[in-house]
C-alpha cells in the first residue's frame, strides 16, 4: 500500500527542558499524520461520526525511539496501512529528519460505535480508499 507523508515542525511546547522532543509527543505526531491521511482521502473524523456512526480509537502501540528530535526541526511522518481487518487498521509509522530515522511505531486502530464504544465494521467506502 502507498505511504502518506506529513511534515511536522517541532515547537517549543513539544520539547522538554533540554530542547528534546518529549517521548509522548511522538504519539501526537503520529496521530496528526493519520488524521491528515484520512483528510487527504476525503474523510473528516467529525463527519464520520455524524454520517457513518464510527469513531477510531488506538487499540495498541509498539514504538521504538531511535534518535532524538529537537526544537524547531522539520520532521516527516510517514504512515502506511499495513493490515486491514473488518474492525481495525494497523499502521506502520515512521518519523524522520531528512534521511535519519528517529522513531518507528506500529499502531492498531479500532473502529467503534460512538454510543456503545463496541467494535463496528469499517465502512466499505473507507476500506476501498485504504486498499488502493
């Protein structure tokens, strides 16, 4: 499957006292890239709630921190759907600075009914876009 790449600038608020990106903020970077990937496919999350009656929630994360990012650096977040199931998507995600890999993650996203928070099938029209 093709990859989606989203640029991220490291802001002061993303860093610790030493100017290094705080470890939990990499998860925010990954989240933003997945949201922008959906948006690039023509799907807004608030519209998916209203029209399809679904929300997405992180089910599991496996992350490796390889090299630090620092204040004001421009990073790239690459997102690839690596597995598609009836009620979940697994993303392979990578944050780089130029050719240097900084952080990798495998993130499983569950599709849920927003009222019951129970698993719900991913709509076919959305699956079609991810399978391209």
